[in-house]
């Protein structure tokens, strides 16, 4: 019978596809007709003997930081689910249980201020590049509006 620690290590290996340093471009919507493009650097590392993945992204436009986030991903062996904690430079914090599958990481949350649901999907495209899509739904997830996208290449 596998120990709790063994189960955690096994679950965390599913995130190996994201490990490394990534660079690319993206865009974000800050309201109707307010789309801003940015250059982005993402760093993804395993910490604590491969029990926690740390993801940090910094996106800039004209020297100004417009996207800055830090995430911690772990696995709760007792609950048999992943735990994702995401933090932004504006003081926001989210904790949720993401879905992890082969080369795919999906997480989301309800946003009362915006009046809907937010979902992010990170996956590798056919070239092995990081593709991340952010979406918003006002109807409980029946329809989604894309409001964020990043495409990055692994640089090491």
C-alpha cells in the first residue's frame, strides 16, 4: 500500500510538463474594448522534495507590469485532490481544486465582483509550447468568453 508521501509524489509528477522557464506573449482584457498585450516570463519549479510546484509569472507592456501572479500547487493525499493557491500583486488570493490531466491544468473560481465564473486552462500545444486561456462565464459555465491568452516557449 502506497504511503501518503508516495501518493503525493506520484500526483505531482503529472506537472512535469510545466517545469522550467518560459517566455512569450499574451493579451488580457481590462473591460470592453480594453485589450492590452504583454511580454511574459513564467518560472515553474518543484520545491520541498517535489511536493509543491511554484509558478510565477510576470507580464510587462512598455516597461509596466500588467500581469504578476504567483501560484502554489500541491496534492492533498487524504482528500485525493490537488490544491491550487494563486496570488496576485493586487492582493487577491484564490484557493481551489484544479483538474490535472495529461499535459493539461484547469482551474477556476467564482468571482462575485464580476458576477460570474472564471476559468484558466494551461496546456501544451502540438509544438510543445505553453498555451494558456482565461475565460469568463456569466451563465454558470454554459457559455464562456475568452478574456486572456498566453503562448510561451520553453527557454530552459
